[in-house]
C-alpha cells in the first residue's frame, strides 16, 4: 500500500483525500510482501510504527490492508497526528535529562539540619540512597510548630515523607522509591530506621544527645553495609568534626551553595588583552549612533563575553576604550561606548563618579532598559550614594519613576536593643542611618539655593522616599517604582526571590551589599541571596552587575580596611 504524502510540518493533519487515494490503491493485490517491506517511510513517521510493519507476518499484513480499506478517513486521521507529536518531543526530553551514572551507589545519612535547611534535599542525591535515623524524625516533630522559616521547612518535610509513604506499593522495610512522587532525577531509595542498631561510641560522648545518637547510627550502618560507603551529611560543622574524629565519612550539604568560592563570582567587567587591537583590529566594524559609538568585533575574546558586561582597554600610549556588550551572535559581539559620568557636565544630582567601576555602575543605574542592577563591593565604594543620586534624578527630574522605596534586612551587628516604638517608618529609621548620611551629602550639592531652598529640597526628597520593612512585602506589587534593597548580602535566596518578584511594570530594582560583611547566621558567601541573584541574572539583557573595587571614603578608611 503506498503511504500517504508526508505532512509539510510536524503535527499537521492530512486531508481526507489523501486517505481515500491510499485506500483505493490498497484494493489492488500486493505482489509480494517484500515489496511492502521495501517501502521506506517518511522521516517524520515514527520508528515504532515502522518496526511493527516489518515484523508482522503476511497474514497479519493482509488483514491490516483489508481493514484499512473498510475504515473511514475520520477514523484513521486522528491516529497519525498524536504519534507524530510524540516523536517530535521525545528526543528533546531525553537530551534534557542528566546522564545516568553507573557505579557503586552510596548511602547518605541526613542530619536534621539538612532537612530543616532544604525540604527538597531528599531528591538532590540522584542515584544514591538516603537513610533517616529515628531521632531525626523526633527532631523534625519538635521544630514543626511556629511561623518561622525553620518551622515551615519542617512541616514541608513531614508532608513529603507522608507522600512517599502513601505512594502505591510503598514498603517501609524495603525502602521508599524517591521517584514515586514525580521526581525523576532521584533514582534511589529512602530508608528508615525500623529496628534498633548496635553501636559503641566513646564514653566521652553522652549517649542521650541527639547528635551522638546519629553518629552511632552511622557507625552501625558502616559495619552493616560494608563495603558500601556510608556518608553523614550535616550542616553542623562541629558534628562533622566529631564524625571525622571517629573515622566516619562526612560531608557538607552543597546544593544550597551557588558558588564554591566567592572569588569565582561574576565581576561584571572584563579587561581586554593588551594585544586586542592587534588581533581584532582588522575585522572591527564601527558606526556612530547618537552620542555612542558601536564596535562589531569577532575573535577569541567573544566566547568569554556576556550581555551587559563591561569591557575596557587601558594601555600606555594608546587610546582607552570603555564599552558595554549589547549583542552577541555566535562568534560576533557588538559593544557600545559609555557615557562619561566622571565629567562634571554629566553629573547625576551633583554627583560625579571617581573611578572606572563607579562609571560602569552609573551607566547601569541611569539606563532605562536595565530593570535589575546588583552592586557589590567593600564599605565606602559609593553604592548607596550612586543609587540614591540616580534614583532622585529619575524620579524628580526625568519623572521616569513615581517614588523611591528603600528596604533592607534588619540584622544587627551586635546585641539587639529591643523593640522600637512608632510606626513602620519610625521603626525602620535606626536601620536607615546610611540613607540619612547619603541624603545629607546629596542635599549639600546645591550650593546656590540658599538655606531656605535646601530645606525645601530636603522636604521634597523626603516626600518621594518611602522606607519599608521586608516583613510586609509579600503580596505587594510595585508599579513604576525605584526600589533599593540595601545590605542584600544578609538575605537568603528565598527572601531575594520574594523581593524581586514584587516588581511590576516600569519598576527598577537595585540590590547592594558587601559579601564580606554577612551577619546572618547559616549564610556564607556561596549561599547568600546576593550571590544567588548575581549568578542567575548574569547575561540577561535587562540586568547588570558591577563589583566596585576601590573605596572612596577617606584615606583613613582605606588604610583601616587594609591593615585591620
């Protein structure tokens, strides 16, 4: 039987006339079954259907042909289209999955703090098995009450365990399949402590403490499952030290860390090599558009570039180049020269930049096409001052945004002084000392207005700046706002996601912080929300990042940051 003509595009339905023509031709007696087998199917036809035709005997083939003559076109038509859609989508899903590893699997014993830190940690160990001691379930039960983040994670973990136990065919003695609830990447089992284990710990370790009981379980499992490797996973540093002292394998939970080393964080700028013009100058195309010059380059430096990344070329005796990457297509990139905010004529609210990185940051802050900006750097690099100056210019002069919203994580450096009286803004006042200091500097830039003029300006500025607490951000949507998130290094990735997703149309968000001054417990440079945002937004056409390198406070502050 000749096959109908192949469709012009995937999932396209064939017209009924094609099936009528094929049915008429099928009424002719086939010469040989080999001729039917020799007919090649179109490329869009699924391989499974091809195999069925080849392996079918002659009687079945004849029956299939007779059946096809009796069937009407509306019955045959819906059979081909869904199959073709399935064939088109299968290879993409297969490629998106991680390669299946072959080798000996490990048995990971999870500490309670891992589950309280990440409720989805049960599904992060791929093909390996997970073991939960009974004392871990007891500790989860003790942390589930309350409205804190730890209590929410404890309740979520309990719901996950209940879903695994309620899956069809679940057997607690043999272990629960972690993939039974839909997490296909987790191919191991979840084992519980269903019977007492015999172990002996040193007499110096109290037997009643939960950490020591978990260590005893790991010791017993190591002998029971030998030679299989048993590893304790814990966020508690002291617990890992005790495990190593007892000769037990232990490791930290690494899935929450964006980067292993803070030095690998995306800097936002790249120095071009000294031979850049010698290697790329012959193929460079340039053109003028407005106040900016565009360069189209291709060469070995292009693969290392990202969208909105700043590049600079500084060499003695040659003209300097400061530009931003605006487009990348294959091996070709387009860079655009910057606006020089170092010059007094381009001052932003009376503020001029003092170094190269500050000029990069100001170009991002003043660009209306950039919706998300992250600024990192040591104390005194001018992060808050530049963000406020750019915000006031775009709110009061350009009227691009309606107001400035400032918030920060209320994490104290030393002991807490207790509850603060007043309204929300009055309570946030002591935390906004940096804002007041920078507003005082910005208020003195206009020297010609006089005392009355400066007072009126300060009153206008204060009316356009709103200080908000992060505790009440959930459910809000900011429309045409200029949002500044200060001290963002103390935020968790979940808190950072909550704040960024508040942005509505026309809103710009600036995140600032110093990763060397993290005051929140259980947060490091690798797991901070600021690191999370910088790593996830790099290369996005509407986001930018700059690491400010040099402090501009005073010679005293610069010397103190180096020697202390």
